[in-house]
C-alpha cells in the first residue's frame, strides 16, 4: 500500500510540473523575446492588439480586419491580431501613447493628434484646401516627403507602417443648410486637436471647439456643439445622421489616418515576421482606402433616406477666407516641400 501511495504521489508531481510549465508559456507577454521564440518554434503565438476609436461599422474596422487576416496568413499564425474598436483602449491620443509605451502594438488615429503630441511638422497636412484629390495626397503622403516627415516619430517608439483614410472632411450641423460661407458664421463646430483646425474655422466665421472623437456623438446630441467637420464615411457609420440633418460638401481637408506600430514590438520580431507585418499593413491600407471610396458612392443616398439634406456651396469664398492661414504659416520649409511635391512652386 505504501509503495502504491508513493507511485501515485510521483505521478501527481509530474503532472503538476507539466501543467505549471504549460501555464508559464501561455502567460508570456505578447511581443517579448520569449513569446517570439515560442511563436517561431511552434510552441505558442504572439498576440498583438490593434486599436482604433471608431465604430465596428467604420472603414477603420474593415481595414483592421483585413490587416488581421493578412498578418495571420503571412506569418502562418505566428502573430495573431486582436481588434479593439470604439475607443475601448482610449481616445486617439491614448492609443498613440500606447504605441510609445509598448502597451498597444498597432493603432490608427488622426494626423492632428500626432502633430500636436509628437511631430509639429505633420500639421501641414491639415491646412485647408491643400489637396484637390486623393491622388495628390497619395503622391505626397506615400512618397519621400511623407516618409521624411514621419521619420522623427521613431524617436517616440512609433513606426508609421501605412496610411488609412477617412476621405475629405465636410461640414455637418443641426441648425441650417450650408449654401454659402455666410451660413457657417456663428456655428459651434467640433474640431480635432490642432491649431490649424482652430484657425481654419475661426477664419470661416465659426466657433471651433476641440472634442475627443469618442465624446462627439453625445456633444452633438446634447447641443454642446452645433456641428462637426467629418468625412461622410465617419458621419454615416457613427450614426450622426440621427442628430445632424444638414451636410455640406466642402472638401476642405483630406483626412489621412496614420497607421502606427509600436517600434519596441516590431523590434522584438524576427526580420521575417517584421517583413510580413509591414507587407500586411501596406495591403490593408490599400484595401481600407478603396473601401472608403466605394462607401462614399452610396452613403449620400442612404443618408438622404434618413432625412439628411445635402448642399454644395461655392468654395471660392471659403478658400479666400483661409488664405491668411497660408500667409502666416510659420513652417514655410515644410509647406514648401509639400507644395513642390504637388508641382505648385
């Protein structure tokens, strides 16, 4: 009996050790060298978070899901992406800070947030009526000028691996249709962070009010602000048509959405996995951009069915009103580089 008891005790100890070993492997932090080794040796996977502030119906989510699909395919399942939409991990500033600290592996957010928090030169992309088409934006943002302006972010542990988009920003409000620049005067308009947004809407006669994206619906619903300057894709998928019945096509600014990766996370991956992730990011960005363009073609009709009234004002008075912003823009060097890339010098 004593012999049988000892044998049983030995078996229990072996099982306990085995289970303990399994538990330690599953608890490895995502992106750590040990987690990387486990993933590459088939003993585990690297789990990375992708966060954004918009709804699960938004193009951001579509792009995130494509990125997840591509990363898991290209890495053979060694890297797995978990998606956190709707500001679950914080507002956009929090998400970029997460990239810097290594608590978030991937995130997308507004250019204005990056320019305010990390790299002032990026503010140039928010200048009103800078770009006349998407093609102009892609030429600058995806080319040498864009790469040069993004490079300093590496010092803050943020690597830009591509660009999502939300389309051109328009003007919605709850007070009146915008048929001319005069209809803008006095409107309380929500803007993102950034002096260029504030200066633009002051120049147009509105009263700009910076509010975080995840607080915007409530601000519109309760009348804290009268309107917002948002692309139609974000307007529709965020349900703003429920509380905003006037939408003016003004194309005043292209809304580029930088796709950031935590540099510390990327550095923890093998060269092969890094290449796979960067390839997946580029393809996901192309997919998301195409999704936005396709959505725009049908959203106006859907919103009109919900009672939203669309107008297209004459934009020449708008452009004239914001010209002083260019005249007084401090960073003439960066502005000159962008204009040269557009062939306007």
